[in-house]
C-alpha cells in the first residue's frame, strides 16, 4: 500500500477536523459532504477522491486512530514482563495516544457516532494483552468470548467516562491504566499484585 504524501495527510487531517466539528452539532447521518468541505476549505471532488461519504470517512478515521495506537504500542513491553506489567504498559501507552486526540475522542463518544466504530479503536489495544495468553478470538469458547466482550465493554465505558468527565474528580492516565489493569486482570482471573 502506498503511503500518503504529506499534502494528502494534511488534506485528510483538515477533512477529519471538519467532520469532528460537524459532529459537535449533529449526528453523523445528518452531516453533508458540503459542510465538511466548507470547514476544510477543500472542494468536493477532492473529498470524493478519499472518501465516499461521511460514514466511510468516520470508518477511515477510526482505522487511522487504530494504526496510531498500534504504532504507539509497538515495543511497549519486553518478553520478561508479567501479564500485569504488559497490560499496564499497553493501557498507559494507549491512553497517552488517545490523549493526543482527546477533543476528537470526546466527540466520538458523545453518542453522535455508532459506538461500534469507537469500540473498534479501543479493541486495537485490548486484544494483544489477552489474546496472547488465550490464543486467537476464533479459538475462544463461548464463555471466553462473552468474558472478552464484558471486559472490553467495561474498559470502553471507563475510558469514555474518563474523557468526558468534567466533574474535576477525574484521575490521571496512570491511575486509570492501573484501574483498567486491575479490573481486566480480575475479569480474566489473573492474580493482580497491589503496588
């Protein structure tokens, strides 16, 4: 696959910003290509050379976020780390990467986008920790599959709340990573060591 040029990346970034701005005011199914292009100061033919519609654009944006998370996670942990250390390292690195797009992520979890798209972003860092100890998703029995969905959904809600909590009672990324690790380890019956 050909890597995008700097100009193409910049254009896509502007279009993604236009989409996020539009999502602040209305749901995805009410957003027009014209609105996105007006914000980005890009013509519609340029838009259509990258995306077929706003739904395609949000899916591609989710994929680009997922790729950024995967890039951030590469080399995060060493082979000699315990499952708990690997899990905590992955959550910490992923939260750091998501923190880079905090405002966008708040909009994505605001309910104006199908949450399955946002859950796809979070699964990009969830799967490596647990599937390396359990095998591939296809190898899981039905109980383990439901356990995965239960844990992943809980983590998704915790992270979503962390981004959207304006009460002033929020925790740091490190504290959230520790909580996510603890709850995930307990969910999977791994022994968690308090530090």
